[in-house]
């Protein structure tokens, strides 16, 4: 049947119908594009899966394949992102991304080194825990044996040093002169832990006939400054053997932290088109710990975190997951991981509280064992140095692999320490954030707050409000509303007020602590209205009785009282949080109206601050500045 020309012309002359038809066509095209993209993604994943299976079958006879299970090969290669390397140690700075260094693709750099055996006999790849040293070796090894035979200039053997009889495997490798030897995880070699110089002498004696040798290790595993000098390019390992002189020269490379682009690349590989919601959730988790996400070890846990039934509402929960994963990984080397965790937490307290005396948040390696003994922690020196979350600098000093880990462990141990033993020191912004999140989490799960005695709250609060009595003109009152963005129904209707962090404390005498302002309020107050003079006497009575255990209650200033004002009414019809008693519709402040015999009052019923000539009588809600919780 031919289309009706009248109908077509009607459609063309009706813009609404035309837009609807075009929208439908666009939607169909978008749907087809999505389906095609999904099919292509599925094909890519299937192709990758088949490739890995083929590699497993083909590589079974290659030197090194017997040391890894198929699951390990898949885990380390399926979502692999090629890293960069650099010539400057990133662990020398608290924020590893702030180290300015020349970077290059690690695969390309190693290709170059292995193409010049006469110049680069020995190489070493250094990095902190979790930066991807083993994953690099496995993927470079896979790529090498994946090439066509005609393109290979040499053979490649991979031996993990943490396994038993590694020496026998090195000796049994054939065609050594045409083989490059990859030795993984020198810091996990039991004999290296006892004496790394003697162990290295033995390994290099075993591997002297190989074409080249590449070693990986944690940066902090070597102790002496001359062994990792400040100049770039070379690491010197002295004392070739007992009674011998000389040194080995290794060309050194440091694994660079992941960039934002590499993080995003990993997330796209890990969470494909059909898992966009999980990718979005993963991005949210990464945003909560942006500096830690530069470590591949962290990213490998993203899948578990995304699929976990746990709700990661706060950053400190992710740090706890990270520390738990680290302890699990260290179990083969440190059976008592509870002691290892305690040592790390106690050291975090020590490093931060003693930073002025030491000149930095670090400690010399000679102090680690004595400190552990002081903490009554039965760990060996090598466990403290090589298995903790510490990095060694060129002078033999140790610090945490990332400052934020130290800050998290500091707050955790601080809150678990006896109040009278807690150090008195200023906190960083991140520590304050961990502290606040811990309190919020306790509120979320209806758990009692930790013992907050001896906690110096000064400097933790988001807003510092005037606490001393003052005479204010009407204009000064208006300017105050604008300054703090306080809501007032007539003078600042667009005011948003303060975002409060309220915590209800106490059993008999209920008080509300606002961590946003550092103020501790009566949850209720006087049940009857009274004059200004009577209000001051009423507060004096609170202090004589020691209300809630405190003797420094007072009338609030206008700023303090207005900080309670909310921009919308609650169910009781008041502009204040429902945590507070609704019987105090307006309350006295300590401030006086300049040039007038009246005090300022705050009305939660009308949403205003004004002078007392309109009321004459008001209720009392006393306040105190909670610089600490000491009574």
C-alpha cells in the first residue's frame, strides 16, 4: 500500500509529531549501537579468555611456568595495564604522585636494557609493596614467549625467589648464555632476609653464566645509603663474597605510581560495557582514596569491594580493608599478624607525635627493634623492616609507605589507647576526617562513642564561632548572618546554615555535641521562660550542680545560637534539628543590643534573631565550648 501523501504532509507540518518520530529513530539507533558495543566487548573478552587458555597450554614447558598456577597467570594478566618506570624513588615523598621524574614505559625500557647485554648485565626493579613488581615480570615473560620464535633474540626464564629450592631451578636451566634470568621478590627470599649480601653473592654466582639478570625487590629491603645512592641510574651492592672486595653495579628502575588515565584504563578493562554500574561504583571508591588508588594492589581489590555486601560509606572503611588485605598477604612471613598490626599502629603514634624531635615522620632502622620491645611485640628485626608497611630512604630511615596509612593507623590506635596515655599533638586534616568518620559510623550502627577523654578537640571543628559576650548593632547582626550564611526568615532567607555533625551524649543528663562547631549543648534546657537576669542565674545553678559533669556552662553568643537555626521547619514546626527538645521556642543569648537595654534572642518558632523588646521573656539552652571532653 502506498503511503498517504496527505498523512506525510501532515506529519511534516506538525513539529511535535516530527520530533517524536526523530526521537524514536535516534533511540532505536542508540539501542543498536549499545547492542553492537556489548557484542564487541563480549567478543574481546572471549578472545582474551581463549588467548590465555592457549598461552597456558603453550607455556607449560617454558622455564618459569611450573612456578605459577593457571589462576595466578590469569589474575596477573587478564586486566593488566602496562606501567611506567622512573629514575627517582617515588617513596621519598609523602605523596608519591608529587615526585617529579622522567617516566617511560617499563616494557620499552626493559626491552632496551636487554638489547644491550654488554652494558647492562644486571638490572633491578624497585618498588613499594603492592606496586606490581611480580605482575610486571609475569606479563613481560608472557609477552616474550607469545612472540614468534624468529623474533626472539634470547630465551627468558623466570624464578620466584620466595619458593623452596630456587637455587636448584636456576642451576637446571639450560642454554644459560642465551637466557635472560628474571629473579622475582628478592625481599621474600628467606636467606636474603637473614643476610642479603651473602645471599646476593650466592645468587649472582649461580647466574654468572646467564646472558643477563633482572632482579625485583622492595626498595626498603637494602639498608646502606651507598647501596641506593642519591644519584640516578645505579645501585651498588658491595662485598661480593666473604673476604672479597669490589661491588656489583645494577641499573635501577623504580616502578612509577599509576596515573589517573591508567586507573581509568584498568577500571574499563575490569568492568566492561555491561557492568557500567559497577564501574561507576568503583570510580566512587577510587575517589575516596585517590592517592592510594595509584597502587595496582589497591585496584585489584576493587572488584571485591564493589561486589562486597559491605557499604563503604566512609574512607576509613576502605583503609581498613586495605590494611586487612596487607596482613593477609604477610601471613606466610609473619604468622602473628596481630602483633604486626599492633607494631604498625604503635609506630604510627610514635612517628607522628615525635616528628619534631626526630625532624621528620621517620625512624632509623636501628630503633625499630628496641621500639618493638618497648611495645612488647615479639617480632624479629627483618619482619619489622621487610614485612611492615614501611619504606626505607637512602639514609636508612623508615617511614610509612604512604602518609595517609600512618594517619589512619594513628587515629585507630589513639582511640584504643588508655586516655591518660594518649599523646597531645595537633592533628592533620585527614586525621580529623578519620576521627569524624569514626564517630559518624558509631552513630550509624547505634554503637556507643569511643572514650573521648584526653582528646584535644581544638582545631578539629569546621567553624570557629565567637564565644565572648559582645554588644551588637542591628547592622552588625545582619552582617553576621551573611558572614556565616545563617538562615533568617526576613534578613537572610537564602541562608543555608551550617552542616552539622551532631552526636547525642550522656544517659541521665542529655547533651548534644556538634563536631561542626565544637559546641556542646543542652538537649533540652529550661522548661519555663524567664527574664535575662534570671537566665544568667539559672545557668549559674547548672554550674553549681555540675550539669552532665561540667562546670563551665554559659549562655550562647548570637553566632552560637544562630548556628542551630535550620533553613526549614521540622515536624514540630521549629527551625531546629529534631534532636533538640521542642519546648524551647526561643532562647536567650549573652549578647546585648548596642545602645539599647535589651539582649539578643533567637526564635526557632519564627526562624529569626531579634532583640528582646519583642519578648521580654525567653528560655535557656546552655552551651559550653568543648575543647575537650574532660570534666
